[in-house]
C-alpha cells in the first residue's frame, strides 16, 4: 500500500546490546529508565491530543461514538480503554468501542495475516454502521499497519472524524488522519517489542483522550466519578463515598440519598446540595446537559435560594 518508512521502534537500543547478560536488577533498572522518557514524548504531542479530545466531544454531543481500531497490542489497548468506559463513566457499551484485526479471537491469540488486510477494517467498520457522527482513532505503533490505514481511509470516506496514534515520526497512517498523534519513544530495550515503551505511550494517550472527553460531556464533578455504574458492592460503596465527598455529608446521609435517588449518584448529589426532590434533580440535570455543577447552580437559583 505504501513504502515502508524508517521506524525508530524497530531500531536497536544501544543501551541494551548485552541485555541477555544483564542481571535481573540491571534489566529492571534500564526498563524503568527507558519508561521514564515516555511521558516526555507524550507531552510533546499534547496539542494534537487536545485536538482529538475536541473531536471526540463533538462526536459524543452529536450522538456519535468513539471507535478505536488497531492490530496486536495496539488493538488490545483500544479495546481495553473501551471496556473500561461503561463502569467508570456509566456510558452505554456502544459509545466507546474497540476493533482489533482478526476479531475478538485476536485478543487472546494472534490471527495471522489479519493486520495486513485493509479491506477487513472496512468490513469491520461497516458492521458497526459507521457514520459521519463518529470519531475513529487508528492505533499502530509502527504507523504503517494496513488494517489501520484501511480503516482510516474508509472512515474519511464516510465523513467521520479521524485520528491516529503511532510511535514514529512521519508515519504512513498519519497521512490518512485528520489529526495524527506521533509519539516517538525511540528504540525498545528488546528490539521490536512495541508492547513496551510504544504500548505505554499509546495507553497514556488513550487514557488522556477518553477521560478528558468524558469530563467534557459532564461525566465528572470536581474530580469525582459521579456517573459510576453500580454493578457490584465495591462500586456501590464507591458511589456512597463519592456522594459524601461531593455533597459534603456523612456516609449515612450519602447512603440514604443514594437509595432515594434510585441508585443515581448525580441525582443524589443535586438532591442534597439543592434540597430538592429526585424528580427535580433529574429535571435540573436535563437542563444542564448532565453537568452536575451547572445542575446545582440551577437548583440553587444561582443566588443560594433553593426552589421549592
């Protein structure tokens, strides 16, 4: 599809030429030292990451989705971020999704040849009924995975927002993305094993994108996960603590209001802060597009006076 570019991710690391002769302690030290450089590399791409966050927020506000697409480690990282969004932010499973070359079986075992087929990505995106409202992020450490490039090409054709996250400068996939993110982490300690620094860089980037986008659509109040899904006892207890911190009340009060709010932490916080009913709290949330801070302002009439 395109001429192979020079890839620092495939170069040998001069610091680890005798990796097999190092002590375990020495190996761990050099790994840690190399990993320390990753955050600095990510920081150089903050402006581009910010652009992608804006894309995702726009997609969400228009009823669209965030879709990661990748192969191997990169594909698995996209799926990992996607599956963490529902319990963390209370999103529907469809809102953030991950596609991996070779399908779900490739999560556990490599599917030979799948990443070399750009048409496979198009078919996978068609199965998701991709639309112009969506944002597609291609993940490829090398930056030249045909599956990812094919997915970005199809996404652009449909009119969806597109971005790419690679770990080489002038990566081929960057040509097919509205906003390319190129996090150059340099040679791995183990030549070509891009599950190391490159994988860490991509994980940091997707963490930043999804978390910032969720904050941008009202899934967070202060620094609290107010849309947490109460799917187990641990998360129920977490919700009670979040309500207690957000509304500045004792644990028992928070617990009582969680029950009164039909297990809705956002509504419980507004009920306490605004001294209002569950129905009123839900109405204020609707008026404020789901933002708790704005809902509280509405509930207190912005002058400290609560509605009756």
